[in-house]
C-alpha cells in the first residue's frame, strides 16, 4: 500500500504542492516525486477575530481524503488536512478548545524519550507571536492525550513603542 506525504501548502508560498510516494519493495523503500494534481488547492479555512476574540474548537481526528489518485486516512483538523489560518491583531485574544479525538496510543512509552512514540498525543503551538509559553497558553510541554480536551487561552500583547 502506498503512503503519501504532502510537501508544501498554499500559504507557504508553494504554488505547486508535490507528493512523495513511498512504495515498499522487499527490504528497500523507493521514493518517487510526483507532479501535483491539476485541480486547484483550496486555501485553508480562515478564523477571524470578532470583538477582539477568536473562540472556537479544533478537533484532531482521522478522516478520509483523496491525494492524487489515492484514498488516504490522515490526522485532520476539523476534517481538513491543513489547520485553519487564525487572523487576529495585537491586543486580541484566542481561546481554542483542542479536542483530541484520535485513538489511544498503541505503543508503550519507551525508556528513551528520544525514540519517536505516542503519535496520537498532540498539542497546539504557535511561532512568531509574543505570547506566554506557560500554563494554558503556548506551552510546548503540554500533552493532550487521545480522548482529552484542553482549553488554550492566549493574548497577543500589544508592542510598546
């Protein structure tokens, strides 16, 4: 069975997304770069602030998609492959209830935490914003396990001039 990895998304400046296709042949893995499909890619959903706030739920679950000519089941965000774009300004706030609806992790915790593990554990993290990295904000150390929900709250502070 082929597995696909999408390289590049519309908001990344990549105008022609590419796919890597992995086919297992005996003990060797063959990687082939394929051309993008001819149909246009839709931009991710945009969540705009209203009255200084984005207040929403982001569901992480498996869902079925078609990539190229292949039917695939992927981790998705509210049923979409790409996460939504958040649009808000300095001084505004965001509240996102992250609902991890993935299946329980099938693998035990390895004794060496540097070994990849628990792929169904997730969290939410931003880059480029001057927001707190602690508590229920942009804390990269939070682990939202399958079946758990977590309420994120963060405010983008206004720059002081």
